[in-house]
């Protein structure tokens, strides 16, 4: 941010599940990149289920702070229902196909059976609608109706109280890169085409034959026996047909088509001085006229900002200044990317004035946001298992090519990245583990005795 002293994470924000089973946490600890809180053993044992339990205040759209008890009861109900949505793995027949469909049916039943008066029921439904939007951010999807119910429980949440990198997430890859010789990693070197199953030669060396040629946008080319492809699933969805020559086998192309990939964006707002209390770390937003049992408005222009789940307060203010980080997922998030900074800033100012009931609340002094859907090499944020797909598709995406294990030139194309990890998809630790998995595959090949 222009005037803040700290940094803004446009991409990954937290280490999800910082405990010994998380390789990102282990590396960050080894390099001394985390604060004292993260190192405390009791924090590593907390079962947060992927939801950081931050002290919060919940604003209603009527300009009032909602009753903490009502908020907490609705959250507890949602957490219970979400946990039960993870129990259908291997079920032959489930009543619902999507997580959203299942949750709505359960919510309808529980809320009407609660015996609460009409106003209390309406408020509970509005808070549950906000919980669903948060789950869209976590799952990286436009709607939980797009997320398959049966495989939902395959995703694994590691224990530990989610934590951040005081020096920014990039401090981790910076440390990892420092061990490599200069020039090993080439940046700003966009790849246009990967040719495989070929017979390529370096100029003047006809004896050495390479099966893979990587052609860059700037005209440079690299020959290889093996390459590891780690591009996001969003890029593969849009470009796989022309990116690989020959095209990928149909089975892999099908997996790419079936798996889900959505957008979760951040909107950072920097303020001259905070309007929130020092102990508040999460400002939640509830639109009191909404219900998960009703169809949300499809008018993005008029209502995009209602998909915002609220704002995390960047900590500590001594480092970051007074900065809120809003999260917004789905089509509304993609629409937000098309607006100007000025439009986003004025909309956020209007929303915050309405929520706090303070029409004189000063506007933020600057805004910064991510645009993961517009970015040509990501086309979104991270993957989820969509209706019609399963964890098997993740495994198919991860399979190296050529498919024939007897091929004399094996492992020409290897695939890594979060979307190739069956239980940790959507996470940085899933991405890291998938890279190690493919490196190990090559190690095994190099160590294997060659057939006599």
C-alpha cells in the first residue's frame, strides 16, 4: 500500500494448519520466518477446521452490531452441518449432489424446528447466508451448489491455529531460492507451447536426442528429457488444447474440464485511523434481508459487494498501518475486477458507512485489490472438486505422461500444483508436497538400474 509501512499479501495469506504435518510450517520454522505465537505447541494442537477463530464483531446491514450470542449460535449450527457434509465419502446414494443443496435442506429443517420467533429465525437465516459466502471463499467457488457432496470429506484440514509470515509469504520461496545457483530460476519467461513426444536436438549436436521442447513467448526454447508443469488449473482449462503439442490424452483433458476452479479476491483498504476496536481482528458482514433458502440476486452491477464476507484487520498495525483486508469470491469477485479503483473505493466507503451507521465515516485513503480471474496465467484462485468430478480426477491430473509405463522415454511431462493433491488441494502445502512428489518420481527414475 502506498502509505502503509507493511506489506499486503495479494496471494496466499495464512499457513493453514501450522503443525508438524505441514511442510510449509516446517520449512518456515527451520528458516526462522515465523513469530513466537506460531511456535507455541498449544497453538499447533488447535483443531480450527480451516476456519481461523478470530475475535470478531458482526455488523448487520441495518447499521447495528448483531448480538454475539445470535451470531455464535448460527455459526455453531453451520459448523455442525458443514462437518456432517464431510461424511458422505463412499456413500452410494446421497440425497443431495452438492454441498450447497445438502446444507440448504438441513438449514430449512433445523431453523423451522428451532421454535424461535419469526424475527429470530430471519436473523439466523441471514447469518447462515453469510456463513455460506465465507465457505465459498474457503472453497474458491462461486456457490457451494457447484461443490460435489460425496468427495467433500476427502479434503484434510491440518491442526494448528492459522498464522501468517511477518515478513510476507514470499520470504519462504526467497529462502528456498537462496540455496540455488544464480540464474537457475528465470522470471518473466512466459511459455507459449510445450512440445513433447518429439525428437529435438541442440544445434550442432545431432547425437543427443530430447523428447521435450519448451517454447517461450520471446522466441527462446529449452530442450529437456523431463519437465514439471505447475501452472494453475484455471490456465489449463483455458489453454491446454494449444499449450501442449500433441494435445493431452482425452482422460487428462476430461479431468481438467470436470474439476472446479474459482476466484477468491482480496480488497485492501487503508485508513488514516481505525474505526474498529484494538481487540477486533475480524469485521463480519451480514445482509439482514438475505436467506440461504432464497435465490441470490443475479444483478452483479447492483449487488456485487453483497458477496463480501467482511474484513480481516491486518496485524500488527505498527507494521501494516490501519488496513482492512476484505474477501470476496465467485462471479461477484470477477465483476469487481472489471471496476476502477475509484469505483471499488467509493462502494466500500458506502458499505462501511451503512454497516457502522456512521454516514461521516472517513473514506479509506487507498485501495489495493487482487485480480486473480483477469490474470492470464492463473484465471482464478484455486481448485475444488466440482459436481460431476471426484478425487479420481485429481489423481488423473497428477499422472505423468506418456501414460505407457514401458515407454522408452518415460516421465516427459510431470504435473504438480495444488490441483494435483487429492487431500490438500487449494493450499500452499498441497502445492509444495505435489512438487516434492514429482521430484521424488524423477529421483526414483534416475536411481533405478537401467535395463541391461
